[in-house]
């Protein structure tokens, strides 16, 4: 588990974060139903070379929500606010799941503030193949109903489908993720975020040609929710990208395959 602290953002809201290592700054962006602790294995390895910063998105994990929208562009704006507060001229961003779209938006909108980009396992094309669960949740706002009424089922299904058979989250990590996700306010924000992402997903690829920084696309070969076709299309859309399909990897590969992922990121970042 990562040692965490709380910081007051410029807008007066509390933010949970972890900072470790030294070197060029590298910021980790999580998805859902996780929080910054999903990076616990990868962050420790990357800290051998970078100053690693992981934080709970405002409204998720144990960070307070900020006012305003929750599209990838809004999330990118919040990320810019935090990077400014941390006095970081440029950063390398590593985003997975619903942290990947804000990372792509940030790289397109604020090119002078990003050094390199790493994108993993995310819904980056609204018309590409997904799992039946994702397809169902995207229809008719069904995800909001499920998140409100069945949080434990959502959480258990994520664990079941995000990790290979036989791989279990460490008890302390599982408890940290669940205690955050079970909070009504967190799930309400996630519902808002899902709606914001869904509403803007069709337009998001218009930003991809504007991502001019070196980009590494790391994708799980066996991601059950977002198969490698997303990665291949993203690679074709990003002018300066490299693609690596991670053998046998699934959605939460940042946890169970931290060592090879860290080595791959260190090669290019």
C-alpha cells in the first residue's frame, strides 16, 4: 500500500495523494471502481526513476468532489489545476481505464505541459467492441441505476473480470478500494462521470491527432472489457505512438504485472 497524505487544493477541497521517489515527475491517473491504491505495485517500481504522484480524482476515492462537469475535458482541467499547484512545468502522464481519456485530452489541449504519455486499457472509441457488461451499462443510463442500487455487485464483478483467475487483491488494498467505492457520494460522482464520458465519447477521437507528444500504448491482450482493437485504432490515430500488447494481461495489469509494465515505461519515459 502507498503511504498517503491529504492536501488542500486551491479551491479549498481536500485531495488524497501519494508522492514517492525522485526524478522527472510522473502522474498516475486511475479509473473506477479503483482509486490511487490500484497503482501500489507499479508506483513503487517507477519511483526508482521518477517522482511518482498518484491521487484520487476529485469526487472519487477519498478526495472531495469539485463543482462543475465530469467529462474527460473537465477532468483534464482539474489535472492542470493540480499540476500548477504542484509547480510542475511538464509531466509524464500514465492513465488507465477512465483515467486514460483525461490523459489524452490533457495531451491534446495542453501540449506544452506534457513530456510523454502512457495509455492503458480504456474505452477510447465509442463504436469499438466492448464486453457485454460495458455495452449494457452504456445504454439508457443503466449504469447509474446499477451503481446506486448494487454497489457490492459492481465491485465484485470488477474484481472477477479485471484480474486473472487465481490473482487476488491484497486484503488491505481490497478494503481501501471497497470502503471508498461504497460511499454514496463517490458512486454519485462516478455516475455523473459515466454520463459525461458517454456524452462526449463520439467527439473525443477528434482530439487524438492533436496529441503530439511521444505516446506509449500498453494494452492487455486479454482485457475482457476493452479488447486490443481499441489500442490498434488509437495507435493509428496518434501521430507519435508506440503500441505494445501485453501478453496474457487483463484489465488491472498495473497490479499483477507491475514489474514488466514498469520496465516498459522506463524504456520510453
